[in-house]
C-alpha cells in the first residue's frame, strides 16, 4: 500500500465521507471526527452532474443515489416574465443513467453515512482536533475529549470555514464574499419537472426549480446583496424570500412563491468562495473539498469536486507511492481543475451582478462542463 496505512478524516460531510469510503475500499484504516454531535445536515438538495455520478460510481454509490433521487434530463431557461429563451436536453454519459441527478441532501448524507459505517471506519462525533504535531512520517493528533492518535495522513474536509486550514496554514487565505446570497426552499414537485428550470430576472436575480424526488423539488433564488445586509433575521427569511421574488411575473414563480411560508425551512447562505494556492498540504496534512476550493453554486460543482478529491486521493494511495509522491500526484490531478471551476463559477456570478452584453454566461457554464467532462 505504501506509506499511508492509517488516516484521520476531519469532517463528516460529503467530502469527508466520500473520502472515507474511497480510502476504506483501498484498505486504509480510517478514523473520522465530526464536530456536530448530531452528525446531521441542514439543507435542501444537491445537483449531481455527470462527473459526480462518475466519482460516486467508483466508490459504489452512484446507483443508490440515482434510485433515491430524481433524473434531471436537461435545462430550461426563461426571462423573469416567463418568456422561454432556451430549452436543452442533456445527453446521458452512461447508458441507462440520467444525464444528471437531483437528490435531497439528507438522503445523500444517509447514503454516505451508511457506507462509512459499513466500511469499518471509526467515527467520533461532537469532538474537534485540538492539536496537530507533525512528524517526518506522520501526524500526532489530540482531540477535545482528551484522547489522541497517530496517523500517516490527516485529511481536512471540514468545510469553507475549516479549522484544520487555520491550524496549519493560518488565516492568510479566507473565504471571500462574492456579493450574492442564495435562498433555497423545498416544495412539492410540480408535475412534469424533470429538468433544471430557471427564470432570469436581471437585477432582481435568478430563480429556479430542481427536482429531487418524485414528490419533492427545491426552489433556488440567487441575487446580489450588500455585504452590510447579509445578516438576516432568521424568523423573517420566508417573508424576505417572498418579497424579493415579487418582481418575477412568471406564473410558475408567482405560484410557488406563495408556498414559502415557513422561515425554519428556508436555507439562506451568503455566496462565498475560496481557492487555496497550491499545494493544499503541509507535511502530512492535506485539505480537500470546500476547505481548499469552495465554489459558488452557479455550476453545481461543489459537492462533485469534493467527491472527486476523495476518489483521486484513494487512487494515488493505492498506487503504492511514497506519501510525498501521493500528495504531489494528487495536486497535479486536482489543482487546475478545481481552480478553474471556482474561477469560472465566480465569473457567472459576477456577470449576474454586472451583465456584460459581450459575454454569454452560458459559454462560461459550457467551459465548466467541458472541464468536468474530462477524466479526473
């Protein structure tokens, strides 16, 4: 196997759990530590583009995601008044699979959790890493419950506000607010929704619908927002979302807008991104997923790139290389791909805030699709 036989994965979200499953399939002993004592997720749904399904297939989970999600067969674009401006079918990448898949975030979390627990990995919840001491051949780790462990590799998969990133790299690189916020809300799926349906409202933002199951879809709404107004009263999120959607005259948006009635079910986030300079490792500590390359949601690639990280890392470890060679090979396969996804997704968001008639945002999205269609 090489020099990496025991790993600690910090973070029990999509990236951390995918990485754990991938490492266990290659025989690596894995401990997972997750700070959330409930080990649950707060969210609505996830878009799984072809590269996400491909990466999940390599760890044996794509088929269950497809079975428990909903096919996304294409994309349909409208102006804010409902005028249809684009309608495209997406070709399937794998015969018998949908081109893309939508799935509720809690269901994906359950699939990944079960795979981790069935893999034999050890999971510790409600705890954090308090100290990392690097050695030439590994890392000694102390946890908040007073226990400790020695590992050949520590993987920081603890999200956009990564504690591991700060502990190892300091605060020189931090998430950047992009000038937009995103609202999401689960609703009953209306009949016939089998694609991503978007309504572009210019200065009022973009609203859309994504199927998640036969019964459920989510409504998304992304728009420009002053930095000093990002903090919102949680008790008014449903009212704020409805109010900001009022300029959309499209019947579909108007109908669904009135169903947004529970502030506790609104998922509201400022849109932030980050791209760590290469390399994302120092010694035997490596950052992956949002901790290293958190992206805006404009291309649906955040979770996909995190899953790819785990698969690539496991493949490089399985090659039997030295630890240093594994980390170098990982960066060679991941850095430019992830950097382009972050930067191009940000460019779509910048266009939405400052439309440029000489630039077509669909051309930018197509570049992302072409990048992600390449083998990882």
